[in-house]
């Protein structure tokens, strides 16, 4: 596999994984809203920490995507 093909496949993988992380964190956020308003529980604190972790991972993948695209344009 050539270098450009490898980079393009990594870019596609990072895009998919970033989208998956964003969808998962939105589902967890909906769970937080349900937990707060419907059940009046304190479980939402753990979910907020998990959401922050997922969003920071998604942000890290976006930065990797930017770096790989720049590397692809340089070649």
C-alpha cells in the first residue's frame, strides 16, 4: 500500500471514529437530561465526566485529521 493510500484510509477511519464519538456523546447527553428532569438522580455527574472525555477524544482525532490532511497536501 502506498503512503498516500495509507494516509487516505487513516483519514477515512478518523472521520468515522470522530462521528461515532460525537453520536455517542449526544446520546449520553440525552441520558443526562432524562436523569436530571425525570428521575432526579445524581448519576448525571458520572455521565458528564464521560461526555467530556469522549468530546476531548473527538477533538484529538480532529487535530490528527488536520495534521494528516496537511501531510497529504505536502506530498
